[in-house]
């Protein structure tokens, strides 16, 4: 892949897509694993962006050096051409050799001009790519920083939610215990007292029945004795 193609792919990716992917990963079954993997991908993407910027900076420096060298030759040759032109204008004779030298020099200058223009265009294009790459790098760095902050907040939210759940469960358990105390307060002794009361009543009933039986039998015995006494 050419540098230009790679740069376009890099810039097109941007930081927003990675942040979106991280947000999606955080709601999956294994948020810790997914977010760690996504953050690693984002960091690798940022590293690749940094390497690309370094490469562009190096190429821009090389292009500027090449341009400066050609431009120096061009300036030197233009100075020589101007000097020859002054000599031709001032010479009263031997103009033809000077004009031939000037023509040769001008031809060389004309050969340099397109290369000089192309080098200038290359510098402008590389500078534009570098600015765009640096802007994308900043976007990716911001996205990574924001994603880490979101992950931290999400972890804190999960911890708080877990703590709230534990506290709610504890409160529910306490409420059930209190409800059990209220509903069952004294129920055991009440049952025992009721049983004792019923037993006592049953005992009194049996005692009354025995009394009745004793009286009934006692009266019959008295009548039998009186009857025997009269017969005797």
C-alpha cells in the first residue's frame, strides 16, 4: 500500500469509530475482557498513527532538503545567467561565445524549473497530509482518553450497583427477620398456655364427673341400708 493510500485509510478511520466500538463492547457478556481488548486495539491504532506521523515528518524533511538543494542550484544558475547577460550587454565584441554560454545555462535552468515546481508541490502535499494526520492523531488520543475515563466510570457504576444490591438484600433480609418477630411473637408460649388451659378444663370436667358419680353411688348405698334396716 502506498503512503498516500495508507494515510487516507488511517485518517478515514478516525477516533470516533474506535470509541463507538468500545461503547458496544462494554455492554457485552464479558465487559472487562472486551473493553481491555478494545483499549489495546485503540492504543495500537494510536501507536500506528504516531509512526505514520513520524514517517511523514521524515519524508517532509527529506523533501525540503531536496527542494533547498535544487533551489540553491536554481538561484546560483539564475545569478550566473544574469551575470552573463550583463557581460553580453557590456561587451563590444565576443558576444557570440557569451550568448552560447547563456543559452546553455538557460536550458539547464529550464530543466530544473519543472523539478523545482514538483518538489514544491510534493512538500505542500506532504504538509497537508501531515496536518490531517496530526488532527486524526489528536482525535484518536482524545477518543482513547475518553474511553478510559468511560471505562473507569463504568467500573465505578458497577461497583456501586453491586454495593447497592448487597445493601438492598441485607435490608430485605432484616425486614423479613423483623416481620418474623412480629408475626411469631409469643406464638409458642400461647400455644403452650392454650394446651395447659384445655388440659386443666378437661381435668376439672373429669373431677366433676367423678364427684357426680361419687354422689350418685353414695345416695344409692344409703337407700339400700335404710331398706335393709326396715326389713330387719
